[in-house]
């Protein structure tokens, strides 16, 4: 693990242009995510933003810090800065609570149903039938909760792309990052829709590009939302 170097310098310039306090930027050989993080993925993790003790830090993969073209690295860092700015807003905590509720809500329902089942075991048949219906619904709740959690995550990624678009005034960095990844990373299996709905943390590339271009046209150069 090293100081940010090239990545740290460029992130500092972007933060200054946006009028936000620059976060620590650390270049690491391999990215390993913690419990709460946002990562930039096209064909693999190139950077993540982790928050520990309430303070966000951007971690950049060494290969990205050293090999990405300037425009692509600027986009990558601007995207992560968008996450940092979001983390610093008190209202952002509500999205964390929503995701945690969607993650742990079904488990809480299962625990409640287990208690209800124990009570209903000595109750009338109608009560037992109700418990059986609720138990049958639990897998559905689990799937719906996971889909909702991933949808919230993808929404936050699009917000970071829009923030980056307003800051950079162009979507060329995203396009350059995608081209670099396509030539430099091992090809990944395309996710089927069902798999993507349950596990896809990032929107499709075409969706991200469209959102960023729209943000550029609406926001103009360096009109990023400030802290």
C-alpha cells in the first residue's frame, strides 16, 4: 500500500475544481473491499471508496493508477469523488439504512415467523395454515429484498456518474476507461437479466454513458454539486 502518487495528485486537482475537500487516496496492488464500499467496475474493480469511522478513503488499483490514460483516470477518480461527496451528506445515511433493511429484513421476518410457528403449533389449524403461508412467502421476501438492495446500489452508481459528468464536462473519460478495460482485462461472462437483478451492483455501460452525457448537457463544465 502506497501513497496516491499519480492518482492522489489528479484526485486533488479534481477536488479543488469541484470545491470539495479531497479525501485520502491510496494506491494498492490488489483491491479488497470492506463491508461498506462503493467500487468502480467495468471489467473488474479499478477503484473503491471505503468509509471507516465516518471518513471516506479512495483506494485505486495499481494497474489503474499507472496504466490508465489521463482522461480515463480522471473519470475514475471523479466517479469516486462523487461517492465521497455523497458519503459526507447526512441524508446519504438513509440509503444505507434502506439497503441494510432490505438485506436483514427477510432474516428478521424469518425469526418472527419461527416464533409465531412455535405459538401456532399449539393453536388451531387455521393459525397453522397462516404460518405455512407466511413461511412459503419468506423466500419471495428474500429475493425481493435482494433485488431492491441492488437497485439502490445501482442508483448510487448512476448518481456518481452524473456527478463526474458535471465535474468533467464530458463523458470521454468513461468511454476511454471502457476501451482500456476491454483491451487490458480478461473478458467476463455477460450476466443474464435474472442474475444481474440479484447481484449486479452497477448499471449497464450504455445506461451509465447515457446518464453521464445527459448530466453533461444539463450541468455544464465543473458544475458539480458542492458539499
